[in-house]
């Protein structure tokens, strides 16, 4: 049940990021927008659960040197990685939109996780 909840929260956060960063982050390219959001939210959850911890451990020295700001780059890289999956209909155009989108997704996910019960 928790996976389903995280998928919905991720999908809402991705929709907010796409609405704020309009031309650089898009979803629903070539398919149903709701299906694209749900699949992208699920893929982002899986990537954040499996791939992100490896990147966090490997980049620990630079993360400490930047006082944690490098985690934004890691989150942006995870968003770019998800956008490379062709079946999702999700697209991110470049590193700066990926980092901005990751920041928006993190803030929206934090707010939704605090406001809505598990």
C-alpha cells in the first residue's frame, strides 16, 4: 500500500513541477497524461529506492564539501534517468530543468507527506 501512496504523491509532484517548468519538463508525450504521470511516479519511486542510495554513498565527500547541496544534483540526475525511459512519455530537457524539477518535486512531496496521512 505504501508503494501506491508514494506513486500518487510522486505523480502529483511531477505534475506540479511540469506546470511550473512548462516547456522544459513535460509528461503525456504520445500517451494518456494520467497514465504517464502514474508510470513516471512509479519509476521515480523505484529509481529513488534502488539507484539513488548508491549515488549518495559514492558522492559522500562532495556532498559534505557542499554542505548537502550536491544532493540536488543527484536528485536531478535521478529525474533525468527516469526521463530516459521511452515508455513513460516523460521528458526533461537538460540539467538545469532537472535540478529545478527535482527541487520542486522534493518540496511538493514533503508538503504532501506531511499533510496527508500514510
